[in-house]
C-alpha cells in the first residue's frame, strides 16, 4: 500500500467515525479522566447498553470524583456494582481511587502500576482521556487489524505493532475510537458487513474474513453450589466471602447438601467466568457461623452478587 493509499484509508475511517460511530455515548462527551477510566473498567465483560443506561450514570451520581470514591467503603462500592459481575473490577477501582484521589497519572508506565490497569486500559486512558498519540488494541480493534492486514493467528505483540503502524498520529483519539466502533458495528466476528466498511477498498482480508479471525470456544466447568436461606424478621443471614471472585462481598452461607435435602427450595443455573453453576437453595432455621443480617428492603443497595439475588428471588417465589 502506498503512502497516499494509506492516508486515504485513514481519512475514510475518520469520515465514517464522524457520521456512523457511537458518538452519543456519555463517556465520549466528557474530558474528565476519571469518568473515562470508570467507563473502561465497567465496559470490561459488560454490554455497552447496560453500562450507558444504568450503571455508569448511577455510579457517577454517587461517586462523581476519584476523591469521593476514595472515601467510600468497599461495601458501598460493591452495592452499586451489584449485577455487573466480575467484582474484582470494583475492588481495583476502589483501590486505585485510594491511591490516586486527586487524579490519575498521565503515562502508560505509571498507569500500569495501579490495580487492575493493564496495557489496554492504560492506553485507552491516555488516548481517550489525555488525547495522546498512542495505539489502543481491544478485542474489536484486534479483529479489524488482523483482517485489514491479513494476519493469520497474529499474536498480541504483532497486533500492537500493527496498531502502531496504522495509527493516525494527527487524530489518534478519533482513529482509535473509530477502529473500536468499526469492530463492534461492522467488522463483527460473524458476517462482517464488508460493503459498509470504510477500510474495504484496501482490506487484504476481505475476501475471506473468517480466515483471519477465529473465536475460541469457551470451555465451561460444571459445578454445584449449595446455600442456606435463614430468614428472621424480614432479614436474611449472610456471611462475608473470604476468597474467589466474590471476595469481601456478602453471600448466603454455604451448606453440606446431604444434611438439608428435605428443606430444598429449588435450584437455578448461573454462569460466571468459566463456571457453569447449578445452585441449590435450602431453607434453614439456624446458621453455624457469624452472620450479617440484611433487611429484605435493602437488597438493591447491599453488597451482594447477582447470584445471591437469584437465590433471594427463588426464596420469594417459594412463599407464593
């Protein structure tokens, strides 16, 4: 590809960004570094629509600044994160706020020192927030680059190198956002819309896009969990999780299933990370642990996971 073709392709991408990209997203309308950082953390493993319409505005209403977030308890943060899943993100967000209450660093090197910030997030903050001329590579951008340059089975290092090669240094922020949206809206994993793609003219992989993108099948581990529902005076017993993905959150007490078979309220399925869970809930009179009692009216603000919320729903349905 000649320099002229290269420049024309970059300009075509920016033209598409101006008219067709997701420019109405709230974090695209702010220069607040913390707000941009928050959106990047929330968007990991979560649909854009859910973040934009519910979690992002609600979180910022409660914690509008890093300083405000740094002064909150972890339980308060978890309560607003409830339903988003992957709660380690919330814990890392809170830890970072405590380390940097007055503002985030402005270099990838320093950002990488903070909890939960990897190469992508550090680059995104510098590009989208600080408007620096740095490349960004997420899943969507990686797919676009692999197809555009016809790189089969490209490793992460190679994809970042391609991103650097293709970066529009005059408009780096818009360029990166355009590539991201292109992967999400046009150059999709299945059935990419090559006819609508602004990169189609020079794309080396458009004749066989599937050749340059192979989504790995997710392998699940089946597991059973057993929890006890102990209710007194409209409050239910919880214990603080000491490990795993729900560490520091409140959960229902775990039980030895064989002792409570006659008290089973039912079961439900729940998938999280690489686990495919079958969860059983039992009605019990006592819990042999130190517990925290949570009022049923406080479910929406308590630091409990969506899994625990499903268990509570099962309990309420059993009362009907």
